[in-house]
């Protein structure tokens, strides 16, 4: 069971962007690799600032990376 109703496409986007590693994305966004792991697993909802940083890293809007999923 996921810990948050916010789903994401981080893993897919990483692979679509030259198979970017979790470490590389973390570095660009100023967080740890463990944060990226937790986000991808749906165990952690990002702050608004981090959501924008991740979206910017991929050159897309926040809504392309994250979506709300009703229970």
C-alpha cells in the first residue's frame, strides 16, 4: 500500500532522459538518492518546491511528473 495519494512518473521520465540515474536526479534537485527512491516508491510526497525542481530537471510541467490518485 502506497503512503501517499500522489503518484508519479519519475522512473519513466528518468529512463526517457538518457537513463538518468537516481543519484544524478538527486544531485540536480539538491536531495539525496534515498529521497528519490522514496518518491518513486510512493512512500513520500514531495514539497511543492521539490516537485518543481524535479519537473524542471526533466523540462516538463509538474502535472506531467505528478498526479493525484483518489483512493
